[in-house]
């Protein structure tokens, strides 16, 4: 049996990098398409690397060629700090880049898995969110919603290519994925980064918001299943833990595991202004993933945090990165 030929856009990134590692380990022929090489000293020497921007169709065509079996599209501009600073890039990369990927995959006859986000649901108060739940967003004047809207448009493109061009495509929506190698700009990664650098973790609005934290290995497993199962074509899947945890709780647990001091309280409205609006709850309904993919999040939060902290302690290059938080 010949090896599967896979392309991972955004394969130098956090989830993309872990996905590449899994694909290489199982013997796939992997091409990474990204604007930058992998972070850190290790690299992924067993994967082919094509440097480029997903908005550049000609350059992308050097990676997504005939003979490719599956394209995992994870390239995006993501993170609060980035969509507040670069809202136009968020829209352009997440929409135009996704269209380019879908167009080339359709030409190549490849299957596609498009990575999306829990943020497409916006502030829908009816949790847990099923895949077909309503989207409830804030005003277009708030840059906070550029990411959610651009990723939702990417999903519309994905399903439209399926209906009009017969593209075998699936969408996976990640819910607060964390783990080793994540840029220190998110709740878990930033808290671990600050704690191990002797700084207090930051908690916005007393940490009353709740999230469902998903270990990266679980997210990767769900992504692989979405590419493998015929019944996944034309569908979206929520990939997330169903254990709801407040931000205050997860930061306190990180402080316990690292020996850090008390968290530094920050008022969101005062620090970030009207361009940002936080979400009180973000909880997935994962019945579809359990039923059709046989998937569920199996890593307990404490275990995932221990793995993340141990990795961070062993990788001083990551601890030397700048704090990328929005405030």
C-alpha cells in the first residue's frame, strides 16, 4: 500500500506542527506549506517544506499538486493580539487563502479538511453549541468579530465547493486547544509562559468566563479521523472537551503546578477598549464527533497541563519568546 500524500497548510504552526508530526510518524508523505519554518530547534526534517503565503495561488500550487490525497488547511491569522492589530490581514488570509486552497484541491481531486473555530458561534447564549447552532455576533465596528466572521466565510466556501464542484471536504471546529509549542498568547500558554518566567499570570475580568480546554493530541486525532471517514464529507464537527472550566480555575491550576504566585487582575474594557468583546461561555456539543468519527477528548485537563509545563521547562527557547498577549 502506497503512502498517503498529504499537504498541511500552516504546518509550521501550533496544531499544524503536531499534525505534521503524527502524519510523518505514521508514514505519510508530507508537504508543509507555511510562511515561516517551524519554530524551535527541532524542525521536521522528514517533511517537504514549501515557503509561501496562502494568498499566493501560484506559490501554493507548488504544494497542492495532482497526486495529493488530502489537504489539511490550518493556515490562518489567529489570536486576539493579531486580530486587534491586523484585522485586514485576518480577513484576507482566512478568506482568500481558504478559497485558494479549495480551488487547488478541487483541481487536484484531493480531499480537504478545513480547520475552523468555536468562535464562529459568536456569543450564542444557548450552550452547548451543536454544529448547526445559530451564530450570534457583535457589531462590525468591533475588530473582535473579524476572526469569527472570516472563519465562518471560510466554512461557507468549503461547503459551497462541495456542492458546486464535488469537493470532498470537511470542517473541524477547535475549542480552546492547548499544549506544547503554542505561542504564548492564549490562556494556557501565556499563563504557563509567565509563571515559568517568574511573572504573575493574567486573568481578565476575574476569570468568570468558562471554556472547554482541549489537549492538542486530542484535536489532532479528531482531525485525522475527519480526513479518514467517508461519512465526514460535507459536514462540520466540533472538536473539544465537554468539561467546562472557568478561566480562574485553569489559571489557579497552572499556578499550583508551577508554583506561581497569585494572578494579576485585568479589566478587559479598560485595557482593550471597544474593539474587543469577550465571551462568557464556550461549550461544544460533540455528539456528532462521537457518533460519526468515534472521537472524544480523552486527556484530562490536569494531565494535559502537566505535559505542557514539563515541555516548557525543557525548552528554554520557548520561554525566551516574548509575551504575545493582547495586554
